[in-house]
């Protein structure tokens, strides 16, 4: 009876194949507020895609690489000292490889990238508003509806205190989410700005064409609010990593658009903050008259003096590298770092604040190098597609550039933190990677088809 019911469910969703992408968009929209509903929806869409496009998925060399990585990770777990913890740790990776393979087959066009970015930006606004209310209005509540379908917890004053965490467990995790959405929202904002300038004939051209269809200012106004809100929220997460990546993204966009004045302005602001934080005292005091202590004291750790050496990233990285050298082939097992670090330093710590060092220590160098190689592969094919700019219109090139920036931002985040352990952030990261790889593959398939027809 149960089997028959499940078959009916699968048949229904298979018949709705054309709507699968719409389900994914709804999942992305609701994911920050309801991870359970978002996860179930994304999982169902991935299953449908595998059922419908399994041959296409199985033929892609990039997926072969993730299949090999999966085998290496399972072998590593088999050699772990704590096998139970190691095999449980696989759930932070293996399901997301399947998600990546499915959605890289589902997402094939630049239009889908744009739709996905809009869903993420719209979905981020309630979370950002809750975060600002948490810090400035003293909001704190715990709300549950239908068990964990909607489960919201806002801690008073943030976590750690004084830093916005919103519905996320920690301010750093929330900052990682916000900075990725900020990058995408900024890309959409620039695109809408260009469309408006073209419509009004104010000097912006895309291949010499001028828009003739009516152009609504509403998307531009909404994105302006979204960019500002996310930027303010990011500032008050007090995350140095988030600040650095946001500045990097702004500079990258400015260089991409050829806005030299903006590049100079941002460079001057950043230089002033760095001098206020790290210059010799006579020079630093001059800049501290202008730069708020909120920024420079956070950068040079004056805001949090006398931190234990064991909580410093340098100490954690050195210990992770030491572990990797002890078991270079299979590592110590996933989720082993926390136990080993506590035994050594007498301080509980969840991870070494570097994904690549963590994988080296916990899964061995072969797995870590293969993982980095697959990421490099995606990065290289993305840059190669951007180099074909003369064959891609300006708007599509810009949205793809936004995703590439988000990907680079994710890599930078994971050199100083680990985004693997927050389910929402992990899912978002793999969907962005899948979107990039899928569009590159879709473009090449279309290019091959065009060549055959000619």
C-alpha cells in the first residue's frame, strides 16, 4: 500500500517535470525561514531530475570526479578512529554531491541564474530585518509551527552578544549567508541600473541597442533597498571576513564596469581603515580621528583583547596541518578535529576555521586535493566562458559574473571559516556551484548544436 502511494507521488512529480525549476525557486525563497520545507523541496526536485536525466548526469566528467571523491571519503571514514562520527560526517558532503549533479543538469540558462538570484534576494529580506530588529530593537523570541516546519529562534542581543545572528546559529554563519546574497543583489542592481539608463537613453548601450519596451523602476527601487539593507546587516554581523569579501566584491564590480572613480574611492576608504588599525601609533592616531573604532578595533582585535591562544586561527591551522601530516592518506576521520583539539588544548572548538585544512586533516591529502581540483575545474571553465564575452550579451555576462564572484567569495570564506555545518548555507553554496557548472555545460551544448546546424 505504501509502495503504491509512493509510486503515485513519483509519477505525479515526473509528470510535472516542466515545473521542477519553479519548485526549486520556491524552495530558495523559503529556505532561510523554513530549512525543512526548503530541503524537502530541493530533495524532491533533485530526485525528479535524476529520474528524468540520469543518462545526461552520468555522462558528465565533473560528476565522475565527485563520484570518485565520494568513494575516497567513504574509505577515509572506514579508517577513522571514531567510525560512527566519520560516517555521520559524510552527510555534510555526499548528499550535496548528488544535489550538485542534479541541479547542474536542471539549471542550463542565464535566465535561470537571474531567477535564482531574485529568489535568494527576496528571501533574504525577512531574515535581514529580523537581524536588525534583534540588535537595535531588542527582538527575542522562539516560535515553532507544526514541529520544525517553521522554527525561528532570535536570541536577545545576537550571538555572540552585540553581533547580528538573526535566525542563524552564529554571527559568522549569518555573515557568510548575507555576503553571498549581497554579491548577487549587487549584480542584479547593476543590471537594472543599466536597463534604466538604456531605456532613458543616458549613454548606456548594449550592442548599440536602446530599449523600446516600458521599463518599470520598481525592481531597481526594491534592489536598492535590498542592497542597502544587506550591507548594513553585514556591517553589524561584525564579521571581518564578511567585510573583506564585500569590499572585494565591490571592487570587482567597479573594475568590471570600468568605474575608476569608485575603485579609487573604495581603495582610499579601505586604506584609511587599515592604516587606522595597523599603522604605527603616530600615523594610526591621525586616521582614528576619522575612522570609527567599530571598524579598526575589530580588525586589529583591540575590541576583543586577551583572547586565548587556542581560539586564534593561526593556532587552529597549525594543529590541523600537524594532524594532516600524521595521517596523510586517509586522515583522522570526519568530525574528529573537535575531539582531538579539545584533548590537546582543553578548549572545545567545532572546526579549524579552514575547510581545506580540515579536509586534509580529517580525510587525507588525496581527498582534499581532489576536492580542490574539482573546485578549480569549475572556476576555470567559468572564466573560460566569460572570455567568450563577444558571444554573450552584456546582461547575461553580468549575471554570470555575479555568480562567479559569489563562488570566489565562498572559497575565500572557507579559507578562514567552514560553511559546511550550516545546512542552509551548505545547500546555497552547492546550488551556486551547480548553477555555474550547469550554465557552462548548457552553453557548450548549445554551441555544439549551433555548429552542427551550420
